[in-house]
């Protein structure tokens, strides 16, 4: 998701952790179903990175 819009993956992952997004194992991608509440929450975190 982040790479598609030009956001560095590490920056996005840090933002997800700060937003208390559910943890995942090291080196494992966050996987969410498109259209789900988690997907919307993830997109909201991504949008905040554009506002910096």
C-alpha cells in the first residue's frame, strides 16, 4: 500500500506501530482484507504521512 503511493515502507511500518495497529511478527507484512475496517484504519495512517 505504501510503496504504491511512494511512501517508504519503514516509515509506514513505524507509523502503524505508533498508531497501535495490531502487532505482527518481525519481517512479516501486515495483511488486511481490502474494504475491511482494518484496511480503512491502515489507509488513515497512510494519509497522515502525507500531511507531514
